[in-house]
C-alpha cells in the first residue's frame, strides 16, 4: 500500500498529538480509524454531502461517473448483506450449541 506523502504527514501528526495526551496509537490503528470513519460517512452521506468533498473524490476517481452509477448503493447493500449473513451464521451456530 502506498500512502500519499501529505497524508502520511497528517497521520503521523495525529499520532504525535495523541501521544502527548497519553493516547496510544500506532500507524495501523490510525489507518483503520480513518478508514472506518470514512466508511461510516460514506454509508450515511447524501449526494450533496459527498459533493462537498468533490476535490478529494476527483483525486482518485471520476466523481461524476461514481454518482451517475449505483456503485455507492450497491456497495452499501453488499455490506448490509455481509452483516446479515454473518449474523445468521452466528445465530445458527449458537442454536446448535
């Protein structure tokens, strides 16, 4: 995985600030934290909210194509399906025990 240099600096700055306050974070924890926050925002955002971050989207993909497609909805529905499937499997396993 390659992290853009300016993001690497921001991640390391966040770790340093947290350490000053006794909050123990490493690089992997911060990446996972930011990824999960971003995922939650994406799942809950509206098109107009996503538009406010268009400058970021455009660095990585064709934002117009993304919004014109059903990619975000399909991705979110897939995540919901995976959660449902895991829950059903857990329930099935517990019922057998």
